[in-house]
C-alpha cells in the first residue's frame, strides 16, 4: 500500500525508503519504515483498511517533514 501511494505521487524523494516487515508474537507483524538509516515510523499491522491508510499518510507526512527540515538547514547554511 505504501509503495503504491508513493509511486502515484507527483513528488519524488531523493533518499532511499526501506520497508521492513518483522514477525512478532502470535500471527502479528510489525512494519518499520526507514529513510536512509533513520527509522521514520513503526507500527503493528492492523487488518483495518482505515488504519493502514492512516499509517501510510502519517508516514508520508513524516518524510515530507524530514525533507522540509533538511532543506531549511541547507538554506540557513548558505547565509
């Protein structure tokens, strides 16, 4: 779901986004999303479609925030 949403967006990210699925106790799964070597979001999978959509949108906002902060820092360094 995350890859589909990212690929449908007009903007492209210049860093590597990695998604790792880890098995946990019972039949649950934990999803970890990394931007380069930094963990951006992690959550336990919930079969509700609304939950997964919310996590995808939240993660995209977090990634956008990281890029905005880095752009701001680069801009400030040029002064």
